[in-house]
């Protein structure tokens, strides 16, 4: 039977097991919206700004590991997603973005709401398509989902001209995909794995440095097994938080610019750095020439371009992280002479524990003003790591990463690579849609939350009970911190003392709002907020000039930390 | 160091901008770029010459391979290969100098492809050093126009040690 392009698109989405679409309609995509009610399995969530749609699709993808879907119209609808596409690209998140386009005969004529979104998005997508013929639609959608979720995942954009959506054809849905130009290499090379085993035998101070790739490849169990059985301490990037239990004695916390003392010192002293699904980002390495100066480096990554991009590697392994770690476990189990890993790493672990003991994360408690770190600790205490935590970007993000603990993959959702303010709230909406019964909390700053605050209307109208906790210090805190430390306290353009009343704002949107100013009141209010069935803003007035420590100044070696 | 990369791509709209955008977006250089269809339908071959140290070239090759529309990348630099460019050059050739221009053309085995009262257009093929040599010889007569392809290159059938 003949179907229109719009119908074929929706059927393709069903075949990809899509159950949520975050979108905003417009002239170029009305045909899709016209048919959408006939496909009730495709739940549509109407956002208030297209950036909210792409971040929500991204949050859905991070929370589930499945492909998130975002649907927007041509022109401004499409360009409004670009920040979110770049966010997903930098953090390797599988998202399919469907954009409307003006009818094919008008393309290139500067038609109303026309923009070359395929050209604009090209540097920040894994791949993109302009569909010019309805016959191509079904295989392109299948390929788009396949590309988004396989290999190193990423965003894939499909641009659909209006006449293609209206054209009719008898659809032919492809069964399988074969692409001569795309074959990600997933299986680890056994010889390389044996080299790692040899290094493990001779090293005395090994360290796991895990990243987002451990989460996207579901390598949590393999990493945990290896670390625990070989007695290797674990640090991770911001993106890797949750890839190893945060309450394990081998856990050192995050490394990098705001990493823990123990993690950064361990990097400075390790003799075997096992980098898994991480990419040696500048916020992680600090001064690159002083990064892990004594270490042999093993680098496991599914993307060959990550390897030797920033640092030299002794044993490169291009493979899926889970398969590589599983292979490593098999090689170790097959070893004839079993090593006594406990004994061999004993003095190293003692050293690491001494660093942890001597310089733990700390702050000076105060009843009023409340310290932001205390708020994060309290949230963790109340949720016991069972909640999904999202963050905005800046100090709120670093405190959330430092003072919370994450025990499961996909329980911490944050914009790492791009550092997109305004990400956390819509991402929380996406995560909550995926897990309606879970507690989803956006730890926000007063600056960041205002970047996508309009999504309160989405949360209220779709009854998405996300809890927003604003660490309200009246500043764009991270920039202010840099101004304080490196720019003579010249607080130019970082003061936010004319913030809106977030409680009234919540109420204006039809949500609940609370304000807390004293530490003693915090627990009660948070409990009350978390128990409410709808979206809530908790505005916590915190110390204005609290800084995130430790801090490695930009360009300094990791071991040169400012501790207070 | 100059590298010659042979890049086999799916011949579809946008593939050139994906490749070129990769170079500009990541701060790599393109010295010359040549694209044309291959004998296999749907595939085009790009020959790109670029400058960079080994680490940069390694990144360029990996990044090219990562593009979904790129089928194969071969760095021909350290292989034995044949390398050619073609130049069309319109040189002043007044009565006094015409014989000399033709003599140079003959020595370099150029073809005269257009003759005017005051100028000759020559077609020159060769590797970069040959083209550099003849161009510098012809410049003193006055070059009116100049068009040049990028390098194309193929691996030699026999690779001698």
C-alpha cells in the first residue's frame, strides 16, 4: 500500500523501537505531526524551544543507552538544535535529529525558513543526510539509527524536505545494513591484550583512568571485576562517573582540573596508566607533557582517532571497551602463573590511601549561608545514589561530580566536552521520560537554569516530575572564580544579583517552588520536594563566593593543585 | 613533510565538503586536491597532498577514515609511486622569442595546444619538480595565464626495496 513520506518516517521510527520523540512543530514538518496521532506508541513531548528538544533526546539517550529522537522544523527550528547536536557530538551520545526542510524545488532559493542545516551541522554530527527522494527514506532512517548507536556513538541528522514527506510510495523497509565505508572495529587484538598482561605483571603502581566509553559500551562489570581482582585503583573523567562504584575503596574520585588530590597524585606517580574509553581531554590532563610522566600508557578506545591524538601510547587497543576489558579478563584468567596482585600492589594502594586521607575533598560548613557542597552531600544522603543526577555547567557541575557518589552507569548525566549551560534541565526531562518512576534531579546554578527555564512549561504540561535544585550564589560562579583567582577579582559580567524569584517563577509555570536559606532547613525541604508528584524548583541560597577546589590552573601540571 | 594521500570516497553530494571541512575544521593543510570518478560506479578518488609531521599525518589519515563516506585511505608517501600534475600555460611568444619557447617545450616534451599571434599555450605533465623547472624557465618570456591540476598519483605495481 502506498504511504506518504511522513507515514514511512513514523513507521521507521516504530521499527527502531522509538517510544519518545522530543519535538516542536513548524510548517515544514506539519505532515509528520498530521500523522503522529495515528502512532500512539510514539509518545511526543512538546518542548518550548528546540534546544530543549535536542537536550531532552540526549538525556533520554544517556539515561537508557538507546537512541534519542528529536523532531524539529526547518530554518530556525533546525538551527536551534545546533548547540545540542554539538553537545551530543562532543560526548558521543546517540541521537537522531529529524529536521524539516523546504520543498526540494525551493532548496537554494533562500525560501522562507530555509537553512542549509546539513552544511551547518556537518562538523558536529557523526553523519547527516538530505533526503531527496522518498524511495531513499526508509534505508536512510535505518542507517541513521545504526550509525548513531554503533562504533563510537554520535548524533546523526536527517533533513526532510516537505515534498518528500508528502510524496507517496510503496515503502520497502530494509532488513539489514551493510556499508562498505563504515565498519567499526570492535574486537580487541589478542596480542595487544597479552602485552597489557605483561605490563600488569611488571608494573607496581597501576591506575585505571576510565571515561565515557566505559559507560557507552556497558563495561561497568568488566572494569569493576578487573579493578577489584587485580587491586588497581580507579579514577575517571567527568563523563566516566558511575562506571565504577563510588563507594568502593579503590575509587579515587574524578581526576583533572577539579579532580581529587588522590586521583591527580596517582596520575602523577602511576607506572601503568590504563586509559579506557577516555580521550585525554585538556581539562583532564592539565599540562600535557607532565601528565602521567612515569607511566607506560595503555589506551583502549573504539575510535582510532582518539589514540595518540594528545599523548603517546605504548599499547594502543582499538576496540569496544567492554570487549577489550572482557578479553583482558580472559587473558588474565588463562595465565598459567597467577600473580599475587594484592601483595604486588600493596604499597601503592597504601600510598594512594594516604593521599586520600591527607587531602580529602573538604569545605567549611556554615549554617548560613549554606555551603553548596553541603547541598550536594545532602542530596546524596537522601537519595543514596539511587537518583539520576543531571547538572548544568560550571561550579554546580563540579560540586555535583565531587560531593555526590555514583554507583551505577547512567546515573550521572552532564555536558562534559562542550560544557553547555542550560543542558541539565532538559536532559533531566529526557531521563525522566525514560524512567518515570525514578527520582531525577537537576543540580543547577542560578545562571545555567535560566538558559532553558522555558522547559518548566514542558515539565508541567507533560507532568514530568523533575526536581531542580538551584545552588543560587548570585553569580556565574565558575567564571567569577577564575576572575577572583586569575583576573584580580574583576567581576565583570558575572554578577546575577537581579535574578528572578525562582519560587514565584516555579509557581507561575504551575510547578511547586521552595526557598532554603539555612542549612538546618535543607533536609526537610528536599524531602518534601522529592516526595511531590510534579516538577519542583528548590532555590537554595548558598555562599556567594565559594570556590571549587582542588583546582589545577589551566596549563599547570595535574600535581600542582590549589587545595583551598 | 609533504604527503600524498589517496582517498577513495562514495560519490555522493557533500562528500567533498566533508573532506575539505575536516581539513579546515581541524587546522590541517591542503596543498593540492584532485577529485574524479573511478571506473567503479559510485566511487570517486581524491588525491590530496598535505603538509605535516608524522603525528599530524596520522591524525589526518585516521580522521579521514572516520568519515562515513570515505571507503579507503592510502598514504602513498613512503611507497614507490607515479605522480603527475598537468599545467596549461599561456606564454608570450613574440617572433623573437617563439623559437626559444618551442625549444624549451620540446626539451620538456610539452604539447603546444593553442597558438596565437603573440602567445603559445603549452600542456605540461610531470611531477612537481619538472613543472617547477619548466615554469621557471618560461617565466622570463612572460606568462599570460596559468592553470594547474593537483597531483594525481598511483602506487607502482612493483615495490622495490
